[in-house]
């Protein structure tokens, strides 16, 4: 049984080789190219034309100067924020250093002014405390003696009177004893001295009592008033010093902020000596060489992005079938070996009149960076739907006939046979053969005027 299967398979292979040999290697005849009819999915597309566009920028310095460094060449790929070129920065760097030093000095002055404010506030606090003490003293002087003070003065008088009376009795006793010769005269003299001291203390206590009872004297009140006024004036002056110090500190802070802003501006001007890439891209043109003078807004480097998009123009009659997100296939005559893919990302909201046609602009973002140059004219096939299992025939093998019919030249045993076919959906490359062709057949590709029924051909190349 296995041998029988092997024999059948081998016979089938031989038959297939004979047929292929007859198609591809007919003896004699005209050489033609051929293509095999296949079965597979057909992308139904809307063919439109468009332009490859990229982000482009003419880069220039904002400051005048002399170009000292060119770090890129035409064709170089660059990254965002990469330095492309530089101006002589010595003068700007010196200005930046000077501005930074000025900012440091201004900050130091602001710090000293802040310290002066703190010192003024401390002095004011001390002056206000002294003012409070003076006010309290004046109030006490003006109010006079308190009951407690009067009682203390009375108690002092009574104590001094008692001590005087005791000293007087002691003196009298010692004088009598002296007359009797019982004590020495020196002891009498000591007793008399003690009595006189007690009498003086008594008189002093009485005078203090009278002063307390009479209240403060006018000169004492006036002195307290003057002390209070002086303390009030000192406190007011201290508060004025605070305001003055705060004004000086505010000015110093403003000067510091201004100096810091000037330093930042100087640093920013210093960074402007560098030409920076604003996006990833490729250097398309270098206009100046090191040593060249540079003026503001004069282009130094031209940069184009590596990515890009297609701006296609869709006839207004077809725009209703276009949707955001549809896939697209892009080709260009200038790049025959390049096929790009992308998706519809934007559909214009207005119909524009261009070249005698009314069209809507459609943007197609590419799936990957393109080697095509910006401005390249492209052919675009916007995929509208997918038709599975279709019998596919290349459009370059289809010949138009009369009354809208189509035909192809089928190669059978090295001979051309003109066969009418019926086409269904199509795209810019292939069409669905609804009738007239079978999968596996070979059809000739060539000028319809050079091909004819019954012509014997030899296949030059097949795909």
C-alpha cells in the first residue's frame, strides 16, 4: 500500500513538472514575462495621490557673533536637544559671570538688611518694655501711698518711739546710779548716745510717715512724667527704625531679585551661543562654516524629521468611504523598491478646489520612518475592505476590450490563448477574477499590440 501511494505521488509530480516546463520553456516563439494566477486575500483600496511631508526647520542663532564650531554634516542624523553648532562665547560668558557675581552681592546685602530688621525689632522690644515700666511708675507716683505703705510707716513710728522711750529710761537709771557712784560716767555717756540715736530714728520715722501720708511731691510726679515721655519717645523711635529697616530690606530683596533675574538672563544668553536640534531628524543642509560671521535669523542648518506623513487628496465623491484608522499602502515612482504602510489619522473638514478638481485633504501617518525625501509624489491605496479567498490576477496582465470587457492571454503549452474574464473588486496592483481564470494558470504580461491569439511564446521570467 505505501509503495502504491509513493508511485501516485511521483506520477503527480512528474505531470506537474511537464506542465510547468511546457508553460515556462516552450521551444521557440517570442519571449514574454508571465505571472501565476493565485488565490488569496484581496485588499480593496481607494487609489489616490499624495505628497510625503516631513517636519522641517531652518535653524538660526538668535544672537550675532562668529561661528566657531560646526558639529554636524549634511546627512547626519541628530537627536532632540543635540548641539549642532556654536558661536564664540567668551564675551557672553564674561557677562554671565559678572551678572552672577552681582546677584551674589545683592543676596548678601539683602541678608544684612534682614539682620538689621531683626536688630531693630529687638531694640524696639526693649524700648517698649522700658516704656511700660515708666508708665507703671508714673501711675504709682500719681496714685500716692497705699494703705499697706501707710500702715508700715505707722508701725515704724511706733517701733522707733518704743526704742526711744526704752533708751530714755535706761539713761535715767544710769544717771541715778552714777550719782550714787554705782556706775561709771562712761556708761552714762553710752546710754545718752543710745538715747540720742533712738530720738533721731524716731524723728526720721515720723517724717517718713508724714511724707507717706501727704503723698508724692510735685517734683517727683514731674520727674516720673518726664521719664515716661522719654520712654515713649524712645519706643516710637525704635518702631520708626523698624519701618526704616524693613524698607531698606525690601529694597535689598528687590535688588537681589533683579540681580538674580539679570544673572538668569545672562545665562540664557550664554546658552544661545549653541544651536540646538528641536527634534529628531536629519541635517539636510549646512549653510555656514566655522569662522563665518553670523547674524540673527540667518539660517545656519536645515533640519528635516526622519518620520513623516502623507497628505493625500481624495475626490469629494470618494471621501465618504474614507475613515480614520484605515490602513494605507504607499509607493512612489522615484523609489520603485520601497513600499510604505500607514494609517489614516485625519480627514479634512473642507472641500478644496485644486487643479480643476474638488478634493478633501487626508493625512496618513507612516508606520515607520521613510527613506523618501520630503516632497516626494506618492501613490496611495487606502484599504477600504479585505476580500478573502479571491482569485487574483495582476492588473498589468489584464487587457481592456470593447464595451468594458477585459481579457488576458493565458499560456498553455507555450501558446497564447486570448480569454475573456470578469473582474470584481480590485486595488492598484491586483484584481479579483470572478470568472474566466483558475488558480494556478499562467498569464502573459506585455503590450496588448504585441500579443495575439495562437502566438507561440517562450517565458523569459515568471513570478
